[in-house]
């Protein structure tokens, strides 16, 4: 039998590929692993914002930035507070200077003085990640760096994120941003390190007006879950089908 | 058999094969489908623990009361009861070991977060006692006259 060098190499490469390809193309998991993956978690974190209680002090934003090591003076934040002033002529004036980090101590909105006589209604709306059931940000991640945990929180793997920014564009709520120090996507995770230890998120702890509260939707005895399931609550941008899990009491139709 | 298509084909297959082989070494063992499905649950499992291990900085009133029971009791009886200690004193982290001293925010701007007058009649801001920042004791710090732990009483 004769075998040319070319034929030998062809056969060798072909043989190697044939033996490697099926192994790498399929992942085998044991039945225990499959069961563990499907196991129902006893926790589904959700959030309740009472917009009618918020006074716009911005202490939640300050606490969030300190707790989660978000550069304090960078124009990025995991949570923020928006001010809405609806005037009698039907116009809505919205601002959120530095995400409301220093509170709202001036009645000027974007430098515009509004006569108190002209104000029909005014209120503050805290915003944060909605930890959606159908998170658009997770669907678009090309590398599997962002994902949904069993308890419903969407996390970002900072070691795995390549910083492409698809998720930042995909989030309909504008919650995600590019972390200026870690050079990866970043967003609110309900202070996952705190809630998994039984502590409230930093913004909830620092809210003096009970405007922010954390809920475990799988626990029917949870007082906040009771409010979400029995009171009239609203979510932001329901029409996107993302099934957000930040519920609002006292949400106005002008809130976008 | 000499067919000109075969050579680039082998090159392409070898390239794909080498990527798949390299993948075995680069991708961590715990990377895979862990959640309910591939769309939302395709990730590195150990990252969940990494997030759980993130250091806590705001320790809450239960931590402060261990040493500063007197102050906590004073605040708890005042209208400032709902305000967390760390809102003004800053995050405790591992105080008193690190940091040994907390930097207290006594600025006028800090008090104004809640107490600046905004004429929003149907907002909850209207229910907080407030001052007109442009009229009331300009350029003075509030704590010079008001005791933050017991804002009802005035300092002489």
C-alpha cells in the first residue's frame, strides 16, 4: 500500500476532526443536572415603587452609587429619579440632573422658570432595572455575558462581557450603561449581593419615605407582594412585551 | 482525485475544527445552560456567586445601634426617624476598623434635598417642612441652628 504525504495529511486531519467535532458540538448533562436546571426557585424578586410617596431627595441614587461602586461624578447611574411637572397648558416638563443624585433643590427645570400658578401637577418617578421576565438585553447578548438567574434577576458577567453595547441599545427602559472603569455593560441588579443575604437593596434602605420596596413574588405572605397582587399597579412600557417586574403605584400617564 | 475545490474546503474545515478545539480550553467548565432555557439562561454559573460576594457598604441602623444606641434612640423619637443614619454619615462599610471616621455631610445642600421648597401642591414633597432656599438664612449651614438628630428643637 502506498500513501503520499498529501493523502496522509488529509486522512490525519479528517480523522482528527471526525473524532473531535461530535464531542464539542454536543454537551451531555446528567439527569440530576437537568432536574437542577428546571427546578423552580422559591424566590422571584420584584420591586414596588410608590411614585406618589417619592419626594425627589435623591438619597437612593447617592446610596446606589456608593454601594455599587459606580463612579460618583460620571454621568451614569444604575437608578435615577425623574421630575415631571405638567403645566396647565398640557405641556410636560421633565428633568433628572445627574440622575437626581443631589436631589431636586431648585424649582427651575432645565434652566426654565415655571410659575407655580401654571403647574397642574408635579411629581417624581424613581426608575431602575425592571428585571424583566423576557429581557431584551439578554436576548441580544452575543457571548452569553448577561443572563437571568433562577430568582429573576438579570446579571452581567464582567469577566465575559466584551463591551459591544448591544444590550445597552436593546433595553427599552434605557437602564443599561457602559461602566467607565470596568469597560463593560452595567445596570441595576436589585443589589444582588444584599438581597441574597436578606438585606434590602441600598436604595430601599436609604429611602426615608417608603417609596421603594422589594418583594418576593413567590411568597404570598410577603407584605409587598400582597400590595402588588391586590392593589392597582402599573408597569412601564408594557407594550414591549418584556414583562417588567418593577411595579408602580400612582404612575401618571405622562410618564414615559 | 484532483479537484480544486477540495483544498480550500480542507482549510476551512481545519479552521473551524481548530476553533472548536481551542474553545474546549478557553470556555470555563461551568459555562452552559443553567436557567430555564438557552435564551435567558446561557451563562457562567460561578458568576452568580461572584455577585453575591460583592462587598456590602450600607450596613443599616441595626449595625449603628451596636455602639451608638443613644444617638439611634434620639433619632428614633424625632421626626427624622425614617432617615437612615448612613444617609448623612455615609456608608459604614467596616467602620470603626475601616474607615475609622465617617465623613458627615453637614452641607446645606444635603438638607435641601428634602427641605427645599418646591411648590408642587399634589406632590408628597408638599408634606415635608420646607424653606425657601433663596430667602432663609442664606450661606448658613442648617445644623448651626437645627439639631439633625432632633430637628424639632433649636440650638441656641
